[in-house]
C-alpha cells in the first residue's frame, strides 16, 4: 500500500498557510478534480485525497495534531470524504462549503443553448478549393410573438412566489462540518424565476420554438471527409446565449482520383507499345485537362509526379502532389498479322533490349538500395 502524501503537498500550500489559503487551494482542486467536471478515475481518487487533506487542515484542532504527529496523529480519525462526493454537482459542493457558485457567481445561472449538428456533402473539388454552402437545420430560437418572454403580448411574466424571482431555492444540508445551505433550481418555475399567467399562444409559455433555418457554411480549402466545422453561436438559443453548430463533412467519391492525404492519385493505363515508344497524354487534374509526357521505356508501376497539383493544406500553406501511376496494357487478342509482327520483334531482341535494372529483380534491388 502506497504511503500517504503530506496533506500540505496534496493541497499545494505551505505549512504556515492561512485558513483562507487552505480553503482557496481546496476550491481550486475541487474545480479541477470533482467527478462533476472530471470523469477520470484517477481524478476521483485525487479529489478524495484533497477532501481528506482539507477536512484535516481546515479544522484548527486536527491541523495542530497533524502538525505535531503527522499521519500517525490521525489514527482512528473517521474521515467524511464520501460526503464530499454526495453533492449532486460541483456547484452544490462549492455553494455549500464556500458560498459560491462556479456557474453563476452567486446569481441565478442563465442556461446556454445546446449545440446543434448538421451534415453537408461536397465534391472533391469543393473540398479541395473551399466553397460556400447553405445547410438546413432545426434550431431552438426565441419566439417572435412573445420575443422570448413566454407571455402573451400585452402581458408580462411575474416573479415566482416560491423563489422570489431568483430561480433557486435554498435547502439546509447536514454535513460533517455542521449545517450548510445548498441552493438548487426552483421546482415551481424550473429555475426561470418567473411565473407566466397568460402563456404565449405560439410557444405555450416556453419562450422558445423549433424553427427550420438555413445557415451559410464557409468550407475552408483542404477539408477531408469525416472532419467537422464549428460555427460558434449558431446553435440552439438559450437565456445565456446560443450554443454552437457542428457541421459534419462528407466528400463524395470522384471517379477520376483517389485521395491520399493531401495527394491525389490517378492510374494511367497505356498500351504497351506507347509505354515502350513514349507518348504525350492528356490527363484530368483538379484544374482541368493537363498534358504530360510519357518517356520511352516507361515501366508498369512507374509514377509521374505533378508537383503542387494536389489538395491544399487545411489551415496552412502549400499543396500536395498529383501522382500518376502508369499501368501497361498487354493485348489479349491478336490478329495473325500482329502476332507475326511481334514474333519478328522477338527475334530481334538481344541482351541490350531489356536493361537488367528494369527487371522485377532489378527493381527490387533498387528499392533496397
């Protein structure tokens, strides 16, 4: 079993730290490690460790005993670290022990709207060079009839009699340190702080409606299928502001190219006679037709590289390459005349016709070199 760490080291304070310093250190660790904000198992164990250290050092009697005898002086002490875990949220914990609220600064929290999602499909060219697209998405937005108040025009919401308009009610919680006041959303008004006598006919008092909207999306050059774009503040609306809209991108296959990172790959099939004699061929690129030269004696699998004619680097500078892989076509059917011509060619073949480094074994050796 691992030895317990020094409580001062756990909280990150000196041995002469004031009570305020101890409280501040534990509040900082609680914000970082509480299961409400950090689901990792290691964080949970560290939070329990910090809670135990705070329980000892926040009490003058136990702190004096620890300063004198160390962990041995805590033998038989019953800690209440699990009670720290019983609070339903970090906000409740900090509100009970320190009188603050990390989400509202002591005031009623105004909830932010949720995030929304949409999907767009792009052609390879649009993904490469960027595009502007309109995407339809259902969004929660403020009701136009009541302007988001939830009350029928001509009337006004009134303060909730249960919470007095604060949106939160207080409860007394019994803890290891005595009674503490906990605040939670008002059950009567749902945390809104108001009561609506005459609900809006369109939104039925909610102040929000689901509306189909068309959102303009600027697609940056170089994006790939499976990536997503974040449009800040374009999601569902809430009292505390709108959430974000995440647009998932899919890129439709292009029969002309295969994408390999920022490179494009094309297979160029040539008759064996043109590969042997050399030729000029027009190939498709992202910018349109492009004429390339195939050198005499080009072998199957050789690659012709068009520099900086691939996909632009997303969020950066430069472009990938366009690689053209040469395939050599061997005829399956020959006429008698063609067969005779090939036999005549075969009779004239000598050792100089085929270079040794062009054989399969020669290429294999070259690859290892």
